[in-house]
C-alpha cells in the first residue's frame, strides 16, 4: 500500500468518525434543532460528489469513506427531519 493510500484511509476515517458523536447526541437528546438542514444537505451533496469522483478514478479510500459518510449523513438527516420542531 502506498503512503498516499494510508493518508487517504486515515483522513477519511477521522472525518467520517467525527460524525458519530453528533449522531449519538441527536438520538440521545431527541433534538436536532441545532443542526442546520442546509449544512446537512450540502455535506450530503459533497460526499456524493466525492463518492462519484472516487468511483470514476477507482480510488478505494475515497469510495469507502464517502460511502460510509453518506450513510451517516443520511442518519443525521433522518434525525433532523424527525426531531426538528
């Protein structure tokens, strides 16, 4: 494995895992008032774009972490829509 791939795995893991505490907090408090719908939507669009880029260039770390990020952002969007109000 090349050092660039190692950096991609580490960076992608850190960015993706950073969403987990926020998601846990959303479900624990059952409140998503502090989460911006625009922020979440733009993050999902960005992750989808990065995923398409990774697929086009066959970059496994980019594909892996952005696919996982999209799932986590989808969970966050679900919580935002469910608990806003």
